[in-house]
C-alpha cells in the first residue's frame, strides 16, 4: 500500500485529487482481479464436484448389476450381467447421438442460468440442437445427465430378467435413453419444458418440483418396466403349472446370492448421494449451495433407513400374524431401503429431516403393498423394480407437494408462495398448487411412456424378438458360444442322452411320450436350475432349429 501511495504521488506530484484517483483505480483493479480469481476457483470447485457426483452416480450401474445378478437363478447370471452392462453401453451411444439434444438441445450449456429465469422462453416438445454434441463443450453436464439416462434404462433390466432376448433388451435401452427419457427430461428440467419450475410463469404458478428425478427417472423407468413385463409375460413356473393352469400359490423364484443383493444395494445407496446431492449444483436460484447439499445428504440417509426398517418391520409383523413365526426376509429390507431412496429423490433438498424419515417409512409400506399387488395380478417382476421405482417414484413426487418446507423452498427456489400442502394448512390456506402440478406431471409422464412404449414392445413381441424360448426359460438364457456344448443336453425317454446340443435337438422330436430337458447342474444346487419335465407338444412349439 505504501508503495502504491508513493507511486501515485510521484505520478501526480501537483494534484492530490489525481493521486487519490490513481490509488482508487489500482485498488479497484486489484479487487476485479481477486473477484475473477474467486470466480475461477468457484467454477473449478463446482466442476470437480460435478465430476465426483457423476462418478458416484455411474457406480449405480455396478449396484444394479450386482442386485440383479444376486436376484436371479444361477443359470441366468451371465446373461443378466451382460444385459446390465449393455445398458451403460447403449445409453452412452444413444445419449451422445440424439438423447442429449432432445433433452437440452435448445439451451447453450444445458444448465439453467440465473439470467434465464425471468426471460421469455418458448415451450418446445424437445430440443433441436447439439446432436452428436456438435457445437457443445459442457461435457461434465453431459456425463451427469448420461448417468441419469443409464439409470433409467437399468430399472427395466431387473424386471425382465430370465426371459427376455438380448436383442429386445438392447433395443429397449436405446429407445428409452435416446427418446423417451430425454423428452420427459426436457419437459421437467429444461427451461423450455412446460413443467419446469424456473420459467417466468411456471404452470399453476409453481411448476413441477422434482429436484433429482423421482418422476423423471424412476417413474419413467418403472412404467416402462410395467408395460414390458405385462406384454412379455411371467417366467415359466412362476404362476402356472406345465399345462398352463394357475397355481394355487405363486412360486417364488429363489435368488441365488443374498451377498450380491446386499452388495448391490449398498452400491446403489452410495451412488444415490451423487444422485441427490449432485442435482443441487444445477439449481440456478439456490444461494447457499453447501447448506442445501448437506441437507440432501441427511434426507437421503434418513429416507433409506426409514424405508428399510419399516419394510422389514411391517413384513415381520404381518408374517407372524399369518403364520405364527417371524420371517426376517432380507429382500424386504433391501427393497425397502431402495424404495425410501427413490421416494426422497424428488425433494431431498426441500424437505425437513423429519419429513424425509416419514417419506421413507411410507415408501417401505408402499413397496410391500405394491409387491403383493403384483403377485395377486400375476405380474412377474424378477427384482420388484416396479413397486420400488414406479410406485415410490409416484409417492416421492406427491410427497414434495405435501411436505415441501417453506424455509427450504425459499433457499432453493427463492420463493415460498407455493409450498407443501400440509404447510399451507399452517398458513390457514388451502393452496395445493405444488401438489396439483406434481400430480399432473406424474400423469403426463405415465401417459407419454404408455403411448410410446406400449406399441414398441407389442411390435417386438409380434416379430418374435422379445420373449426367449420356453425351453431357455427352463435351462437358462444363452451367453457364450459354448452355450450348447457345455451346458445343455436332451435326455430322451429311454434315459440316454442324445449327445446333440439343445438347439439342434428339434431333429430328435418324439411323439406320444414325455422327456426331460436338464441343464448342467451342480450336485449341491439343483434347485437353482429347475430340472423340468416338458411334454412333446411344448418341445415342438418351443425349440428352434439352428
């Protein structure tokens, strides 16, 4: 400072006023330089946070893979893992080529900026620029949104496990991440979407508040899974006997590895912090990002724990009432945890911690109800993805309309005119604009998915590309080139093995008697391979000649 004063006096020896102005200019220049450095540091820290949370989200792919692999029978593990792996591969290509452009292609950087909030923006069905990421360089944001898209596609993998063809599943991943998810994403998260809450005049004065995607990601993926499994049909032996008659009690397919199920759930839980906390960095009106992000960490944790404890506790209580014996089913605890995570996703940064625990607890109950309802309706969901993601995705979006705290809404949206319905009662008001908008948003998502994906799966089923062979349902889906020779043989009525691979065994058709199709099995784990007797009629209708 002394040097600056001396320099300015030497420069303006005859004018004290000019010397003072010189000092002021130097100080202002230094402040501008410091501000620029602070902004650069802030931008770099946000970029690092984005990269870190994006990687956390991508680890959810490993979680889904482990969970699905642990939930199916041993004979289908390799095929299930490959389908989960192809989710990420297909999503990457589809989202690069077209998906991102449809979701955010009408926005220069994708991220809603502060100066865009009060501007006039035309409503569009989808974006129209940045296909193949042309003229786009915000790659961190692209990767973050790609992780969302891949997560949405992977939801379907578990539901269709053990009975869908590889080609059909890969086509579904491309369709979902390249078109369906991006259009839904555009409607809610793009400034040009009609449900976006940051528009100058949002729908009903509120817009749909779905911070991290309970509706955008989980309802979209869960509804797709429901449509697909209804068209695809159940696994063989799940609800029917060999003659097609309904079983008195549905058969629960034994999961081969609880260890993988627990590992997968923990990986998903960890990834969910990237899901909910990372989304905070894209809120253009949030002032204290660190405080909002910290709240999201707490609410995410409480949602998961509330769901797990409630689901397990209620299921134990119910089973004890029905059978007299408590049944501590680990699947109910794990899926209850995931249900709580799904439910808190929509409002992790705008609800209070006590509300997060309550939302997660109800999610655990809704999971049990949804799972039971699917069984009663004879809808086969191999990993209960529909009650976890669809049912609790809907509940999570609705819960925002009930529990959104005025204090938290103000911190995130910089307005609190429309808050959770329960808080409106405390204001002696019956305002339910936020609740109504979120319900309408969920209905729009469901309607769009039904309109697009129903004919898609019907066409796949009609051309024979959707369902695997009935015999493959029994012995396991193909995976390697040695599939036939090493694992599958046909046992003829005389007790001898034909010695020919299963896919050529149609040449060995018999009439008027029964024979059994057996998979290569370990002597200590026959139950996972379902050695089954199949009639000649079933054989002739199911085998394909290679």
